């Protein structure tokens, strides 16, 4: 079965985008000594050695984070740049998963709303890391990234709502996050599934609109003006995972 992952605006320098990889990472990806895996970020940190684990739900990554690193990764992606995948390895002595590189970028990816991310793993450690975290091997012919997702996957929310314009009949919503390229259909999905029990907030430049609860604790979805698309979540996500932690948000009324 082909593995397809929706990644909002995260750009990873892997597969057909490997030309964007920097330094040794590009050599490792093409050396035949490493395997690219899709790993659950929280599961990975749960097996990190003491003193190196990160708190993905903490605003700054927790006490083991290096100040400024997560913000730098967020800004790197926000500027449309590509990021090297992190590199991890299994430590037989400590029975932990050690980072060779890239702890902070995984926290940044989590704060962008992504529970999984690509990592490079030495071939001899693949089986053990699969056992510990449930990570999946990404084959060479598999795609990773929003722009590579086939149209039926990318437009499932769009097509579903277009099939029932202005309809208020009860119909089981697809049990997944839904993407939209039409802002009106994005809002309609929120209205019908949340019963209007949400509010809109935006950043200062109104580039990002977030649908959230009245106290801004949880997000039901967001719209990116820059990318011309939006998402509604199957389950609400913590607001700080969707919105940049240092951005200032204000109440917003859609026109």
C-alpha cells in the first residue's frame, strides 16, 4: 500500500527533493547505509535518553531545549525553505534512541500540527526502532509532502462538501482531517460539524485564520492565505500546536 502523508507547508529535503538537502545529510540519504522512516514524534522522544528528551507540548520544548532553536526551525519553514530529515540511532547500551541531529526541528514540526516526521536510521537499527515506536519504512517510490499528494487525497474535503452545498442534512463526516481550497466550503464544514460553537482569530497580517474555542485553548482548523488552503481537524488540537507560539492573534470576522 502506498504511503501518502499530508504535511501542510512543511518541506523535507528527501526523495525527489533531495537536492535541497545540506551537507552530510544528502550523502547519508544516498549512501545505502541509512533507511528513511516515518516516525511518531512523541513516541520517539519517549525513548530518548534522560537529559535529551523534549517536551513537544511545552511552549519552548522543555528544559532540555536550546533557546531559539525551535523558533529558528519554524521561521525556516515559514520562509518556504526545505529541511534535512533528523538522524536517529538505537543505543544498545542505554536501550534508548539517540539523536545524531535534529531534535528541535521535530518539535517545530509537532507545533505545526504534525504528529509524524521523516527520520534517517542506520539500516542495522531499523527493526529495533520499528519495535519501539511503530515507525514505518518509507520506500523510494513513496511520496512525502503536500505538493506530492495525489489529487483525490488532497481534495477529499473539497469534493465531499461540494457534494452537499448548503445542505444541513445529517451525514457522517469522513473520519479524518479534511483539506479545502475553497474558503467558503472550509467554513461550511466548521459550521455544520461544530454547530457554530467556535470563533475565528487571525494573526496581525491576517495571513493565518484559526477556528478555535472561545478561550483559544483548542483549534478546530485553520486557513492559510499564503497557501490558499485550509484544514478542519477530526479532533480539536491544542491551540499552541497550530498557531506560532509568539504570534499575536486577534478576533476575526470572515467577510
